């Protein structure tokens, strides 16, 4: 019923587009942090990447929860030296 009106169709498309942008931002944030890390090996990085690719949203949230303090510290150090 709601999709019969043009406004709700456009609004729904905008919401879907916004969610796609947020999802890509999350995935790129995880990959950027993974490639910056020096404290883990390549195998661990590959396993994190596989998790994020296979189960995208859940994998990204697990990575953010597990590595929150490290991500913040690496970001602050990178900004400090730039």
C-alpha cells in the first residue's frame, strides 16, 4: 500500500542506498585497520577478512567489538603523526 505512493518509493530507495553506504564504510574501516596492524600475522588478517566477507555485518561488528581499543589507539597515533 505504501509503495503505491511515489514519495514512499523514493524514500525507501534512499534508505536502502544509505544502508549500502554504511555497510561499505564498515567493511572498508575493518580492512583499513587490518592492513595497518603490525601486531598480528598475515594468517590472522586473512581469517578476519574471510569472516568479514562471508558474514559481512556480523563479522564487522565482531571485529569492532574485539578490537575497539586497538583501533582507537592506532587511529589516534596515525592522526598524531600526520
